[in-house]
């Protein structure tokens, strides 16, 4: 349940931040200019945040969305730290926590192996799923030769 809630809070947060940055209100534009970014950078950032939210919302592309979101937030944290504007760290830390929660998907080990891959592959469940995918890929390639 925590996993699902964190995903949807992350989708809502990334969508909201993306809209604010893409619209480019005066305060947002002045922040980006003060940090030394070009005038169009807030629009690009907003577009990437919205894209990340869409990718996270879709189970098939969730891991890509989480990776993109983590890269965006990491860049934001580095920018804020470099310019010593620590007041921006509080909302960024919420995004970091939500990404961490969303990236830890419970593996569905209660399912039969043939169905487990269908349940876990599209999600961010990486450990057990990666091993299962690798073994199936190896088996498929070795039977062809």
C-alpha cells in the first residue's frame, strides 16, 4: 500500500512541479536566471518533469520514469547546494523520499513463476526480477543455438 501511495504522490508532485516550471511564472524564471540557466531552461525542466510523471504512472515504463525523475531531482539538489539556497532542500527531500519508496517494489513471490514475471517486470522491482529475466534470457538464447 505504501508503495502505491508513494507512486501516486510522486506522479502528482512531479506533474505539479512540471506545470509550475513549464508555465514559467515570474518567480520561477527569476530563480532559474539567478542560478545561471538560460531563459528556456524552466520550460525544458517542466517538460521533463511532466514526462517523468507520465512514465511513472504507467507500470510498463515506471523504472524509466523513476530514473528520469531521480536525475531531475539530483540536478535540482546540486543546483540548490551550489547556490546555497537551502530553503529549497525541504521539498526536494520529499521527492527523494518518494522516489526511494516508489523504487522499492515488493516482489510477488506468492505467484507461480510463469505469472510472477508478468507481475514484476513492468514495475520497479529490480532484484528478483532481474535475476529471473536474465535466467529466462539465457535459457532462450541457449536453446536457439
